[in-house]
C-alpha cells in the first residue's frame, strides 16, 4: 500500500514543483535554480504541457506534492513520428525509494502507449547518477553523446531512449 496519490497537476502546482526542483538542484554543486530565467513554464505548468499536447502529474503525499513527471510529444529533430519525451522528473528526498518515481513513470508510460508513441525519450543532467540508474531500471538506454545546455548551471545532459514496441501499429490503427 502506498501513502501517496498520483494525480494530474494543475497550474496551481507550479510552486510545489518549483520547490521539488530547487531542492533537487541544491543536492549538486553548481546546479542553479532560477525560476524566472529558466523555468517560466512553472507559472502555468499544466497549461504549458497541455499546449504541447502532453500532461503533467504529481505525487501527492500527506504533506503536499512529493513528486512530479511530465510527458509531451518530443521536439527532437531525429525523433520518430509520434515520439514522446519525459520531463520534470523530481521526487522529494524524503520520499525517494518508496515507489513514487515508479508510479509516476507508470502513469506517463500508460499515457504514451495510449497516444501510440513508438518511443519515449528524456534528457538528464550528467550529474544526476541516481536518476540514470532509475531510468536504466525502467528500460531506458543512454543514446549518443552528451549535449551542452548553455544554462546557468553549465549543464551537460545525457539522452535516454525507450522503444515502445507495437505502439506505432496501435496509433496507426
């Protein structure tokens, strides 16, 4: 039994998701959280992902939002038609290793499959080693060289991919 609920996020959840991101960034030297400069979508997070054809979910615990994950069609030029990307994967430190990220991922995966996505993609900071292990346990594999983000944190990111066999056939009907 879990002590949290996965629910669609609303625009009002932007502050709670911002707090998750800021806390996660504080765990790594050199990670800078500047909401206004680099995360303006948090001001209307659900509307932002809805406008991109996606969705965002939060894990709600007794004390508030303890996790987040978003899904939208990818904008990567080399992505297969219908491919989707995962964003905003953050779990409060005290809530880690309790199945929160796994439950959020299951929700996003179900939505991607329902949309007929042939592949899931994501980009993750090269410093986030625990996240890399989680993604690999979920079946993702690292793809290609790291890219530089040219942001305040001087971030380099790894790409990860997860093929969704049969999804393209489902989408085409």
